[in-house]
C-alpha cells in the first residue's frame, strides 16, 4: 500500500464533531471580528476545509496579530519557536475573559 501523508492524516478523531453539532455552522461563526492582541482558541471546523490551520495547532491558543484578506494571523508558541498561523474565522473562538 502507498504511504499517505496528506494535511489531514491522523485526524479521524481529532476533527470529529459531537453528534448534535454536526452540519454547517451558523453565519455568526463566519463574520467574527477580532482585535489585535486578543487571545483566541484554534478549534478546527471539519465541515469547512478552506482556511483550516494545520492539525498540530488544533486546541492551541494564540494572539491575533493582524488580518490577511478574510483570514486572521495568529502568533503561536510551538516549543521554543514563535510561529504565525493563518486561519479563517470559522476555525477560531474568542477566549472568554
């Protein structure tokens, strides 16, 4: 068998939605606005593939550093490195204060 290394490999359970949350998200998830410096959680929405961050960042929290088109740029700590993740608003949730 061929060895598959796609961007969504090993995500069968990680990206699985709860039974009552299946289907498409409401429009409010698409039109979210964030302020620079605001903390947001990355929670990948499996029903929307466009603008989805890499699976390694699922469940992480980062700070908004700007906007790029419809997507938001986040600063994330990954080990000792500071990385910039670009994700659409469907895959982001504002952190409660």
